[in-house]
């Protein structure tokens, strides 16, 4: 199906951060491995398949995105590799991890209240890519790009993409705005840097292919809450300009959701 004929309804994309013990979590961005396991099982039992954002967008461009859910993990925590990837592979899901090549092997120093958590190293990023996960950029150092001058903005967008291409040896098509802050200048810089899409947080006036909204998923999201979030998200009816996204990009695989599944 041509991209311009695909319905413009909302895609469902989930936003995670750290997968670890959530006891000390002042920002409420940590989900325990056990809770993530139950959340992924909930998706599978309803015939839903977790995929990376690029694969979700490619499937949508072909009109084959029914039953697909974008799974994203911000900040590039090392626990994505140790805790999230094994669970994703258990359910035959994929996901996108947005990493910080300017903080390789460092910690989340931008979180003033802590706790300090290790970030992925170069080897960790390559291991995540080898496991079938999409690696996207979160900028170099988790900087609010709306406050960056032109030189810093170029480093955080174009520079981070070049750094990740050197690490993975592959294309880097997705960008995630640190703190979810974006304005027209920042969006233009991301587009000009060669990314194919970008994700934000909540819907807003810039919502589109370079400011895709996502649903925050947290430790308290049990099955009833997930059901409610999905139902409320599906009621959005305003057109969303998702494309056109290139459905025929060289080397891209067709993505379809498996049949079956139920509550």
C-alpha cells in the first residue's frame, strides 16, 4: 500500500528507561525485570508484537502495522542489555535503544537526584545491535537541545549519528530528544542530520514523523492499567502526519504481526 494512502491514525509506541530495581527511583523511570516480563507477556497474550520504531514505521508504510507496538528504551542504560534484551528475545520481540555516544561507559549524571546507573559501552552497543535491536541516538550527552547553540546542536545531532555509525557499522535512522524537549529549529537539525524519524514524549503542535509521541510505561503499569492506556490512546482520532516513510528502503525487511492471540 502506498504510504500516502495509509490511514493516519495513531501508532502505539511505549517508552521505557531503566530496567532494574525500582526501589530508589525519584524520577519514576525504572521498571523491574519482573514487571517488564509481565508487561511483555500481556502484549503477547493479546496477539501484539513488540518491534523497534524503525520496523514499526516501515510496516506502517506498507500498511502492515496492525498488531505491532513500538518498544523504546531511552538513555542507553547498561541494564538494557543485561535485563531487557533477554526478555525481549524470550518473547521474540525487538526494540529500539536510544544511546549517548558522548557518555560511553559513563553514568546518568544529568539526573541530579540519582541514583547513578552505568550506561552502555561501545561493546554493549554492538552487542545490542547484534541481538537485533535498533540503536538510535539520544544526542551525545543528554543535552536540552532547545538551549544549545548552533555548534552544539550540530554535534548532538549529526555528530552523535556519525559516532554511532562508526560503532555499529550500520545506519542510524532514529533520534530521541533528551527530556522530550523539541522546537522547530531542533527538529530541522535532526532532519538535516540524516535521521528518518525522531521520537518525543507527549503529543503537541509539532507531532509528526520527527516528533512521534509515546506512552510512558512504568513500574505501576499492571495489566488493567495497560489495557486502559491502550484504550485511551486508541481514541485519538486527529490526523498524525507520519510520513511518507520510505517503505522500500534497500535491505529493509517486511514486518508483519503474527495471527492469533487473545486475552
